[in-house]
């Protein structure tokens, strides 16, 4: 990263960014949805292993991003600062995706559940190293503040292209070929794209002013000092809002496909059609919303997004026909995407320039770890308490219930609470006296 803010993003970096973002988001989309469905369909219909897998992998993702992000901040290799972690991380990410379905070969149920969690965590380690830590820090390094909303819009467009591919292609492939063929194909794609795009990254020499000032573990500990939180008050208020909205989202989202498949009775192929409509509609909004984020009152935009996200989630619980599920899903997903664009562009603008990788790990605590620890456990408890008992392949479990969407919607509204306390940085241009401190 150069010593001054970059003036613009060149075409080469836009291409690399798009390739790595789409591929990485395909892998994460599958991990967040079809991994859960795989466990439910092939190992056990008990919702608790899904909650365990989501929670433990979220913990691994967060710790990995903090540690490997800090390590990438401090790296001064011939290959570059972020490039080694992106290149090798994507390759091993793909290998572990290929290995994941092999957990079904374990015949003992308890050991199968353990292996599912272990393999998912190893895959998450490489994925978080490559994507959450190194790739996100690299995009922050090369993006001027005036283009952060645009970049988040493009990254969200990549996210929804990835989700469209993963949802539509996955449902059809799994119905026709099975889980194994799909995971093998996905893992191969992640490896190949990571090798090509990762090798193409060229990083500018680092300024000596950005050299590490503290030993590694002392730098990690300093991240959580109270003075660090006070010095970055706006950053932590935005993250808290995203945390509360994320908890509501994660109450229902891990069980969404299971709910649609097994409770409502929609096939995976039909779900792919619903998902395709939702993803296409949301993707069409991604780039315009990114441009809008650079120009409007961010606090108001975030508040409106939180309300509409919760409304869409609540509506999802009330309908069962394919058209209405698609409509409610579009409202839910598009508004949640808008909240993500606003929060992420704002957060990346506030990241301390010399330690972006480390603070992206802090972001993971609020956006991934805590939502995925708390939300799925609430959803699992609601399913066990109010869901209909079922038996799948001789194994007892429960069918997800619409109540999880209602509770998730209400909890998501708590994301409004921190917003009145944000007094500065309402607009895209950041006030000079509120620059982030390490």
C-alpha cells in the first residue's frame, strides 16, 4: 500500500477484485446454506448440530481474521503484504470444500457430527485467512474514500452473482447429481480462480510509517483496550447496530432452506427458482445503492434498511406460495443487502490505515461471531420447542417453524438502538476531527 491514499482503482484490480469476490462468496454462500442442508439430509435432522457448526465456525472465522489479519498487516514479503494469504488461502479453501462431503462416510452419528464441525472449521480457517482477512484488507488498501460506497456496491453485486450461481446451480446439481459432485466442482473452481487471480495481484511498496509499532500479541491486546473503543466510537456504534441486526437475521437464516424444503414442501429445484428471482432483484440494486451510499445521509439509510429488513423477514413467515415467498424474500434480502453496503463502506472508511487487517477481525466479532453464536441457538431452541417432530432416515428431529422468522424480525429491529448515538460522519465525507485512531 502506498503512503498516500490511492486516487482510483485500475482495471486490473477491478478484474481481480471481481473474480476473487464472486468465487469467495460462492464458497461462503454454500457454507452458510447448503452445508446446513447437507447435515440435515445426510447425517441427522436434529437442528442442534447445525447450530453447533454455525457457532464454532463463526468463532474460528473471527479468531482467524483477527490473527491472520494482524499478521498480514505486519507482513513484508517479496510477494507482497496481502498476496501470499490470498493466493495460498484460496487453494487450501478449495481443497477443504472438496473434503467436506466425505464426512458422510463416517457411520457413527456422534463422530460424524464431530467430523462435520472439524472439517467446516478447517475450511473456515483458510477461507477467513484468504477472504475475510487478506482480501478485504487488500480492497480497503486500494480504494480511495471517495469510491468506498461504489466498491461495496460492486462487492455486493459480486455477492449476489455468487449467490445466484450457488443457489440455482446447487439446487439443480444436488437434485440431479448429489452433494458430492457439487462440492467437488465448487472446490475445484475456488482453487483455480484463487491460483490465477491471486497470482495476478501486484502490491505497491509499503511506507515505512506503516511499519508495526508493537509486538504481535501486544498489538492484538491493544485492539480491545477501552481507549481504543473510545477513540473509534463511531466505528463501534456502527458495528453494534450491524451486530443486533445480524442476530435477528441468523435466528432464521441457517434454517431457511430446511424450512422451505421440509416444512412447506418446496423442492430444491423450486427453491432454486425462488432464490434466483430474489438474487437477481437484489443484485440489480447493488451498484446503484453503492453509489447512493457515497452521497446520502448514511445513518438514515441504515435505519430505513433495518426496518425494511425486519419487515421482509416477518412477511416471509406469513406466506407459503412460491410468488409470495419470492416477494417477501426479495424485500428481506434487498434491505439486508442495503444495510450491509452502508455499514461496510462506513466501517472501511473508519478503519485505522496501518492496521486494517486487524480491525477487520474486530469487525468479524460483530458481523459474524456474535450473530452466529446467538442467532442460531435461539432458532434451534424455538424449533425444538415449537417445531413438529419428524423422522428422517430413521433419525428423530424437528421441522423448522415459521415462528423463527417472526422472532428474527423483532430482534433485528434492535439494530436501530445505537444509531441515535452517532453524532458525526452522517455523510460520505468524513469529518477531519473524527479520523480513526489505532
